[in-house]
């Protein structure tokens, strides 16, 4: 992508569009890519503000057209399959409150992946207002902090990547009856990982941490996450284990025999 931006060619652009179209066919969640490319222009390519914002947006228009087409097709298919939640069942205010709270849950489960479940029931009207207020305050504080230190562009770029790529699946347009879903997080958490890696590398350089110590710390962290992943994989050995764990991990999950759960 860096070479395409520095030496733009029609052929290169067509390749980007082709692979983007293939990504959309494989997983509609790639719909946010044109917007994320604007973040890549901000960091690490640093094309902005050298190149005007209008020009950067203009060159993304063909990709935005693909995103719009994918959104329309996906929404039609979900409605035809009955997966889009009814407005009457989940009013907008209810969906917005859950979306705000879900953002904080995704951050929490990225940092500490515990109590993961195949299905998290939507709280509907039972979500306490104080939880939403706390989540909104934490998100606003993180955003303000990263904006304050925006000279470290990776902070703002990573955070906006996380926030932006979750928008299609955060529940404003409700698909299914889940409150949030771990399967939606694989693309958004790239932003959080960028923040963690670059921030820790900067901290290590500042305190002059030896390479051996850095390798040891990184290995310990990777080992911990690997153990957590191995434990989680064990719950998927059969349906009974999977849904029994889901009941244990959440307070309001249906019985393992429930057939209406959408994956």
C-alpha cells in the first residue's frame, strides 16, 4: 500500500480495488477499509497534511462505491433471512446504549480475554444506565488523551481504527440478538495492538530496556495469551461443552438446547 501511495498507477489501483472486492465477498465487515485507508494516510504514511484531505477522499471514491454496494447487498440479504432485529423489539435508544457499553467490553476482552462465550444475549432494557455512563466516560477520556498526544500519531490512528471498524457490527443496525460477539473483534483489535506495540516499544527505548528483557517480556505475554487461547479452544470440542460454558460465562444465556441462537 505504501508503494501504491508513493507511486500511484492505474494498474496498482485496480489491484487494490480487486482485492478489496474479494475481501467484501469473503467478509462484508471489510466495508470500512476505505475509511481506514484515510487513517493509514494519516499514519504511518503521513500523507496528511502534505496532501489535501479532499484529494485523499477523492481517490477513495471507487472503493467507497464498492462499500456502499456491499452494504446494500448485505442488509438486503440479512433482512430476507430475518436476521435484522426489528425496530419495535429493540428501539434505537436501547441499541445505542448497548453499543456504547459494547465498545468498553471489546477493549476489556482484548486486554483480558476471559469469560468468552459463543453467544452474549442482548440486555435489551436491563442494561443499567450507570454502566453506559461509565463506558461513555472511559471512551471519551481515552479519546481526549490520545488527541492530546496526537503527535504520537499511532495512538490516534490505532484508536480511531478500533472505533471505526466496529461501527458496522456495534449494533446500531441490529443483526441477530447478540449484545456483542467475539468474532467481530479480529479486525478492530488491530488498532489496539498497534497502540500497545508502538507504545511499549517507545517505553522500552525510553527506559533503555535491554533486548533480552524485551524478548523475555514479549515471550511471557505471548505465552499467557496462548494458554488462554488453548483453554478457550477446549470449550469447542462439542456443542454441550460450548453452550454449557456460555451459560457459565454469561448471566442470561439460554439453555444449551436453544435452537434460535444465530452464529
